[in-house]
């Protein structure tokens, strides 16, 4: 129903990571992400880490547009002690060199819900989208997947490195370098397979993935889980065959002419009803 309201061309039919508004020779890039306790972070988690992640997930959307951050607007539900959240927010804003421009706070009870709007300016035009891949393009990923999955499990167990889950790093510089070279791009937030399927559908073709080529930050027997788990915030992109990416990236598949399924995994169509990743 909401798609019917998003008539402005900048909304990109709600199929993309961000809205893109053209102002003469400049493009304004806008994104908004929300996080809820028990869904996007664990109950009892350090609020400083929650603030960091809230900023990072929005910065990652800007990264997928090759955008430079201009500022953020915060929507925050006040709790009894907000000190640690403010500490983490300050750390994240300093790390990404992005100012807090405003927002709103409310009081409430129940699971805490947070929202952040990130504003950026495009560093390359046209601003890349999910909907530009062509048959024959090569599918790449900038790094490994599965680190956040392992990190959450470490946080739950109290044993091991949980940093990848608690404080993901948005790849802003990599996105800016990639923007002039990609045919389609998005960040991996909901799982490699699910997001590859979205890339394929937006580009109206089929993505074929070789699972053995996918770099994972998890034990080999967790490979399938790592490709479906999400929260890794790597960049998934396509580029023409024969043109090497300008940054380190791993070839994991290829774009094909549209088949019955938007996704092939090791040569086999993936069931449209299969759980490919985190569904909102």
C-alpha cells in the first residue's frame, strides 16, 4: 500500500536503499532505519553499542549510494539512564565525521524503539541503485559474511569476539570509490542470499551464486547460515565482465538473463518461499 503513495521519482519506488533527490548539479541522498529491542539488538545490551549500530546501519545505506554523509536526525525513546547511549552516539558520529542536526525524543514504556535519518550528498552521478545490473555482469562482495552471526552468538554466550555484531563498520570510502564503476549495488543487511535476490529482482534478471566462492567468517559447516544471517554490512555489487573492481572484492557469481527464479545457488533455483535471510 505504501508504494502507491511513493509517487515522487526520488523514492525509486521504495525498491532502493535510499531516496535520491536531484537539486541542479547536486543529488541529495536520504535514508531512515529503525531498531527495536529484541529484534535488532539484544535486551540488556550496552546502549553505547546500540547507538553505534544505529548510526552505522544508516551510514551503510549511504555507502551503497557512494554518498558522503552530511548529517543525521535522531528519533530516541528516553530511558531512565541515557548516559551510555549518548557516549556511543558521540563515538559513532566522531568516527564517521558526521554531525547530529536534530530530531526528536519521546518517553515511553515497553521495548525501546529508535530511529535515525541520515542525509548525504552523492559523490557520483547518476547515483547507483539496485536496478542497473545487466546479463553477463559479475557479482562481487567486498568482504566476508557471517561475522555478525558469530558475534551475536559470542555475545549471548559471553565467550569470544562480539565486535562485528555490536559495532559494524559502514564502508563509506569503499562505496564512494565503487560508485562510478558498478552497474548495481546495495549493502548486505538482511543476508547475502536475500539481498542478492533483491538486487536481481530490482534489475529484472537472475543472479547465479557459487556458494563455495563466498568468503565467510564462520566455520565451514555454518556456510549456509552465514549466507542467510545478515547484519554484515558488506557491499554487494555488479560490474561488467572484464573490468576489475577498483577495491578488493571477491567474485561470487554472475548476472544472467531472467529465468523463472531470481536466484540460482550452485546452479539450482532457490525456492521463492525459502528463508533467504531476515524478513522485516
